[in-house]
C-alpha cells in the first residue's frame, strides 16, 4: 500500500507528541507563584513611586531595583521573596528600624535573624551588624509561596540619630509580587507622624 498523498508517518508522530505534550523532550515548567496586593497606601504626604526606570546594573544596599528586573538588591547577599521590604540610609551612625506587621498582628522583632511565623525574616540590623560597614540597609522578606492574607503595615522608625544631623533621609523599596514600589522619607526624632506603608493581600 502506498503512502503517497498522506503526511509522512514521522511528521504525524511528532505532531501528536507536540499536541499531547507528552514527548520525552517536553521541558519541565519551573514552579511559579504570584501574589496580588491591593490598597497600597504610602505614609501621609509621601508620593509612592510605582514606575521603574532602569539606570544600569543592580547596585547594592540602596533599596532600589536599579535594573528593573522586579527584584531589589539581588546579588547583594540579602534575601528576597514575593514580598520584600527594604530600607537604606546614608547617615552611617543613625539607627533606623524597619517594622513589618503581618495580618496576625505580630510584628517582626528589630534584630538580625528575627522571624515571624508564616515565613518572614529580617536579614540585616544596621548599623549594629558588623557587616553593615556604613552601608545601612535592613531587609525583611517572605520566603514562602503564599503570604498570609490580610492587612499588612510596614513602619519606618528613627530609633536614635546617634549624632547624625536630622532629619535622616531614608529610602524605602518594596517588592509586592510583581510590583516594585518605593519612596524617600525624612525621619526626625520625636516625629509622631507614623511613616507607615500599608496594603492588603486579598
Ligand atoms: Ca534588581
Ligand atoms: Ca539596588
């Protein structure tokens, strides 16, 4: 029997493999996860930056996604995750804290290696950590795939300027799923205005 006029058998076989996705060469898909956030509110009087403008290679310890790849300060020895909060400030001696409060109401303690149940941890405590070396940055990230749902509050506090001139300017950056947001804020001693970013994970 002649096969003239019908597609070659090899072609049909390969086409069937492609359709069913069961071929031995089918690439394994990397696990993906995403998180949606809503009601993102910066501190009162502060403008939230939501557009990323690439400025070159990633620079460390500036709380900015310089290369706009969706991750802040990657390759700098700080953890990242679907949620990541970073502060950086140039006043070397000033003690500034990054306080992240999860939907449970628990807030991460302000010291290196602190954790919160559910998958949050704090990477650096500056200027106390030896590794800060004048490059002050603190980083809290979520290392799971599904952050707890609910309301989050992220607060910046000037604990002690330690002789640095005030106000102390602090850069804040956050990765909220596939969004990068940030702002600059001035912190003064005795400033009762809460410098808090809030958002919801629906
Ligand atoms: Ca980056
Ligand atoms: Ca950076």
